[in-house]
């Protein structure tokens, strides 16, 4: 049983009424991956906009493994202290990570965020020396249009992330930099400039799927489902 754990912020946890990209990727792997697998993590809920808390179970389609490690307003600095014990307790084999927007927007600069990436990977490997980690750079959102300093930090962090992944990649615990969806446009692939709508969910899921297929031979080409 291959155990995937989605790790992310508001784009990964999703809101009440959504499918989430986690669901889209699971549907893809059901047909593309030739073997038993599941999604794991210590959390299952969606963000509830009414209560502003992760209390909703109102998935558009709840019939899938809903487990994850994602939170609205959480970033690398929030997940790094949790990742070791979570990988251990959930027996995660593959981490699918989309983080950084929150860090750069509110907590840490590009260099500090990159240091948290290193600590995150070290913590995951302490729990599982053979863990695989697929990491997506920060996807551009509406704030980059209005905030030049933020846009510069996003670009700089993405450069540092690519170097970090290359530096820390190991044969027994491979790291994979997931190219951001080439056609992703926050004007049309989000409902508010940041959070993915249906097309955005497919593009994010497709980016992870294609990267794992091309980089690790895992799964196959993404087909929207």
C-alpha cells in the first residue's frame, strides 16, 4: 500500500462545497497507478467560511480518502514542527507539498522559508528515511500584481526551493520539484485570485501527477476526472 500525504495551506485543505485537488489526484491515481494506494494524514475536514475554522465535512464528493495535513493560513513554519511525528504515525511514503504563500505573505522572507524547507525535509526523513517528497513552488496569485516586493520574494523563494531540492535529493529519499502548471492563470483558475476553482484543482492535481510520472515513473499522464 503506497501512502500519499497532501501537505499544504488553504489551496490544499479547500473550503466547504469543493472537491479539492486532493480528490482530483485520487481519481487520477485510481486509474493510472497500478497498485494499492491511499491518502493519509491526521486531518480530514475542509475550511468552513462561516465559522472560519476547519470544521466542515461538506465535500462536493466525500467518497474518497479525505486525509491530509493542510490548514487555512498555515505554511512551512507551521508544518515543519509537525511533519516528523505525522509521517511516523501515518506511515506516509510520499509527501505532496504545496506551501510557501502564507510564509512569504505574513511570516518569513525567502531565505528563512528555504531554511524551513530544509528542516521539514530533515524531519520527514528522520521519521521515514525512504520518504519521497514532491514539492510545488509557490503559485502566483493576485497579490503579485499589486505588491512588487511580495512578487520578488515569491520569485526568489522559488529559485531557492529549486536549489534546495537539488541539493538535498538522495537516491533512497528522492525529492521532486513539481513544475507549476504551465497554463495556470489566477484570473481564470481561482475563484478569488488565490484559491483554485474546478479548473484550478485539475491543473494542480495534474502538475503533481505529471511530475511523479515523468520523474519517478509513478502513475501516468494526467487525465481530468
